[in-house]
C-alpha cells in the first residue's frame, strides 16, 4: 500500500492578508483618519522675518522667536527627553512661531477645525516627528507633551507595556518644565472622577491590554494607567525607569514592584482605587541644560525655511499641493536650492547645484527605492526590474555615509537595497544599525525581521518580534510582522510536507493557528493542521500494514497478526481498516 501525500498544502497567507490588511495612510492627521486639506493656501512666513535654527541633541528647532526663548524651548524639551531616558538619534523637528497668525493655519490643519485655540501640537509621521509651538505660550500644550512622551519612549530599545506607556504620557502630559526641573504629578480631575464612578478593571486585565485591544482607547484604561504610574512616581521617581526596564524585559509586575518599591500587587490595586490627592513633584534632570546651552544657533535662509515647512506638509495626507507650493516658493527665493530641487524630483539639477549635499543624495536614493522604505514597506514585493535602481540607491547612500551623512537614513537605504539580491546577508548589519539608532523605524525593523527569517536565524527573529512588534501600537505594523511570520512558517510547513514530514508540518500549522486571532483564518489553519496530522497518521498506519505484509511473506505469521491487531485498534481510514482486516483473515487461514 502506498503512502498518501497531502492533497492540500498550506496556502492561507495571501487570503488572510487580503481579508485583513489595508495599506497605512501617511500620518500627520488626527486618529479619526480624516484627510487634512487646508481650507485655503497657507500663508508663507513674512519676508524679512528672522528665523533661527538650533540643533540640540534630540531636537531640530526652527524658530522665529528670539534666541533666548528658542534656547529655553530647546532646554525644556531636552529636559523632558532626558527624564524619559530617550536616546540621542534622529531628532524631531520643532517649529516655534513668534506670530500667531503664522502658526494658526498649521494648528487648524492638524486639529481639523478653524481658529483652534491650542498653543502646541505634536505629530508623528513616516518622516519622524514634528511639533508646532506658539512662542507666546507659557507651557507647551498637554496634548503635545502627551504625544511627545509617546514618541520619546518609542525611540528606546525597550518597549514598555501599553499601560506604562499611556500612564507615563498622561503623567508627563501636564508637566511644567523649569530649567532642569520638571514639575508634574498633579491630579487629573477627569481621571479621578471616572475611577470613582466606575470600578477599575482588574490589574491583570490592565497589564494585558495591547495596542490592538478594544480596551486600548478606553477612557477608563487611560485613567487606571495614569493612576498606577502616578502612584509609583510619587513613591520614588528614581526607581521608575529600572522598574520599567524589568517589566519590559519580561519580569512580572509583582516581582518588579517587590524589587524596586518593596510593594505588592495589592498595594498597587489599592492605590489605583484611591487615586487622587497627589501633590506636584519635582524631577531634577541635570544633563540636558548644559548640553543645550552650548548648542550652536544660526540664522536660517528663507529658501531652507520654506523647504522645511514644505517637507512637513508632504507628510500630511491632503496637503500635497501645499507642500509643492512651498517648494516652488523656495526656488523663487533661491533657484539653485538643492533640497527643494530634489523635493520636486529634479535630482540631477540638485546634485549639479550641490554634489556633496548628503540630504540630496539620501532623498534621491529613497526615491529610487520607492515603497521599499517608508509607510508602505510592509507590503513591498521585490521585482527583478528593481535591481539597477536599488543598486544605484545603495551606491549613493554609501557615498552619503562617507561624507558624514545621517547614519539612520543611510543604513536604512543600504539595508533595503539588498531586498532584490539573492544574497541578503550583507543587509543585516545595516538594518541592525538602524534598529540600534532608531528603534521606532518600523520599515527597517520589518525588513530585518524578514531577513532573519530568510537566513534561518530564528533566535534573532523571535527576539526582534518580541521587542519591536509584540506590543507595537500600530495595528498595521503588528499585522505586517505576523504576516511575514505566517508566510515564512507556511513555506516551511509546505517544504516539510513535501519531504513527507507531515507531523512536523502539522505542528507548525497548529502553532500558527494558536497565534491567530482572526476567526476565519484561525479555523482555516486548524483545519489544515488537522488534515496534515490525519494524513501523517494514515501514512504511519500504512507503514504498519506494509510491515505486516513483509512479516507474513517471510512466514512470521504470529508477528504479522500482532501488528495487524494493533493497527486495527488505531486505524481510522476506511481503506486501511478494510485491507488490514482482509490481510489478517488471510494470514489466519493459511
């Protein structure tokens, strides 16, 4: 009797992707997903107005405010970043407007209504992070500090659980920053009222909330997370970061509480229930003020100012025409402005104008890579026709790197350029460098995860998944990573099935099913795992039958009958049962 081969191998990957995945919309808009199109053209900054540029360790500040106010803003932001232990990598851009009439159109655009009274807003987009600030504001707006806190936390190599991230964002959202001291920790009335009106969820439920959970946007979850973090920060702010690191690395909350605070889960539960009455606390940060005070400050030319505003607008869905209008105005101010020429796709002219401009080289390289980097990288598929342009992009990025260009962008380009090569191993060190310098870059993290899987380094792949994707806030990123794993694992299961290793293939598919939340996809995988396992069982039974035939033919009748009896106890396939019974009857009558 011949062994069976599985009639249906695993092919669910594409169907699952089509059912669930939609390409991400470029960020720079509010979470309601609405496209932000300016109601009318955004006025350019006034001619002759002085704009300054100050580059601090973590921020690139472009300001029309006086130098003293600009330095104070840089110091305040660096102080907050230092308190959150944010690394020094790709700086966020901050526009500080001395004139409200010049900042108002940006606030209206980003908030989505006219004459919005906000004084600061922070947005994350595929090009990084950007903050807009009214220089007349005494303190940066609560909402902008909340979002900035998220961004600074995401730049770290550790990923805190969502309750810690949201709790910290709420805790620092109301901060007032005075030189190298942060004043924060006061009561948040709406959270306290909510917790008193509604019994909080269990702590285990709070600990388990992830970005894709329905509870992630619940006001009660925000309130409970704030209450927990607020209590811990009031106990001992200096112990919070070690506590965060332990929990992020897998230590239970109970053990981390005992180690760093000598407290228990019951203590935390009681603190959340009794939230309120907290006093403002001072968090001193010594390192940032001195660094920022020594940061160089230069006057910005008008063409570069218009270019930088246009570059931000290019990341806002619906503001594309405004972005182009700003680039064209920059060329009116300086027809040879290399960055604006490159932004308009006139790369050869840009390089002719400034052949050693690393930003131009990197922008040109990124354009050659198209969707292999940026917000759509998660569904990019290499094509043979990409080979020449990807190699050209790699050469220019290597040149930019040699000229002292930005490490993160250059390494990300070089790493992505290898996606079209048969040997992808040279890309891995570049993508690992991006991961080290800018862990928030999900396009490079996805490519690195893909290449770890392709090269068989499962230990690194699993560690990267846990660190980068397991708690990622962006549902599209989480899905893309899971889809990469699904594709790789189904390919591996198919290869094992073709080799006849059906039990191993079934185990892989069964594990995939257990990790799949979507009902239809999970059912499909479970059915395929069951089919593989059933086929494997039938093949084992066929091997038993063939062994009994060999025994009978060699005169070992009793041994043959013993094997057939065991086979008849376990076999479920009708043909196997029928043939085994016939053989047993034949052997007994001889």
